[in-house]
């Protein structure tokens, strides 16, 4: 029996806070491709400052954007594979 093929992809998530704005930068390295996404969260100045909330929202948005890019990349690869001439 053939052992399962495993891969390890590196995901880096950097979070930056400046005033009432939190930014997250997500970077996925698949060894074949690098995808990146940036997102932010803004705290209402009238709300109590809870930094982890801004971190979670900005990071979540960046991860969603990264996931959408990954799905689009996969769909593009499928289209390229379908339209490529087949070897005989």
C-alpha cells in the first residue's frame, strides 16, 4: 500500500494595531505559490477598547479574503487543466 502523500503549507498572520484600527496581513506559502491578503477592523471610538476583538475581526477578514483567493486560484488551475491539450 502506498503511504499517504502529505504537504505542509506555511501560513503567517501578522497583526498591526494603530489607534482605533487593527490590520491583519495573511500570507500562505504553498511552495508552489504565495497568496496574500490584507484586511482591517476599526473600533468605534465610543466603544470600550478591547484589542483582542480588533485582532480577531481583522484576522478573520484577512483569512476569509485569503481563502477566497485560494479558491479562485484553484478554479483558475481547473480551467487551465481543462483547456490544455491532452497528450496522446
